[in-house]
C-alpha cells in the first residue's frame, strides 16, 4: 500500500511537470517523464544508502533546486566551473563550449526539439558532464531536480 501511495505521488509530480510547458513534443515529454520516474526510484535508494548525507534528499524534485544546481559554481585549482559555463545561465540560449568554443544548442526542450528524445543519450551526457565538473556522477536527486527545472523553462 505504501508503495502504491509513493507511486501515485510520483505520478502526480510527473504529471504536473509535464503540464508546465506545453510546447514540448510527445516524445520529449515521454522521455522526460521516464527520466523523472527512474530518478525518483533511484533517489529513494540513494537516500537510504547515504543516510541523507551529500547531494541526496527524500524531498520531491524541485525545479528551483534544479535551477540552483545548474548555476552552482565549483572552484577547483582556482578556476570556477559550472554547468552554465558551457550552457550559459539561460537554458533557452545557445551555449558555447569553454574549451572547443563550439556552439551548443539550447538545453531547454521548449526551445530545442532534439533534446531529451533519447533516454540513453541523456544519461551519457549527464555522466560525462557531472564527471567533468564534480568528478563523480550526479545523484538521482540532482538529475531529477535538473530535469524538473528544464521542463519548467518556457
Ligand atoms: C565543458 C562544457 C560543458 C559543461 C561544463 C556542461 N556541459 Fe552539458 N553539454 C555540453 C555539450 C557540448 C552538449 C551537447 C551534446 C550533444 O548535443 O550531443 C551538452 C548537452 C547536455 C545535455 C543534453 C542531453 C540531451 O539528451 O540532449 C544535458 C542533460 C547536459 N548537457 C547537462 C549538463 C549538466 C547538468 C552540467 C553541469 C553539471 C553540464 N551539462 C555541464 C557541454 C557541457
């Protein structure tokens, strides 16, 4: 019964997020909802395993927490690193790779129909960029918040 409740709660969060932006394609909304549901399950496990320490939480995903994560700076060897360094502070804008200087299409699904159309590709990108920035994969909680944020961006 508890599991059912949790599943229903997760469904409501997902359904609300999907309504936040109307101009994303059916495929994008399907992939992003699948990501959210997967991360929600993993976030529960992480929270148990890490006993609430670090970048985990048992709170529902939050677009605002996701926005802060996107803008957060990590200083390493006196350089500042942030997701927005390559993707800009605004996910609706075209980014620029800090090293190769190549243009990066917007991350916001409302502005880029190619984004979030492939579950595995998202996971690969997440892992790569999280390793670049944090020298670890991001937690499911961080990823879920970030996806919620991108879904809310018009
Ligand atoms: C050094 C530059 C750089 C940094 C820093 C960076 N990214 Fe990226 N990111 C890219 C590039 C380049 C792409 C485009 C890859 C593509 O289109 O295949 C991308 C694409 C993505 C995608 C696209 C997924 C999809 O399916 O289209 C996600 C999600 C993402 N980044 C998340 C992040 C997060 C979260 C951070 C911060 C932890 C971050 N990135 C930091 C360069 C960067």
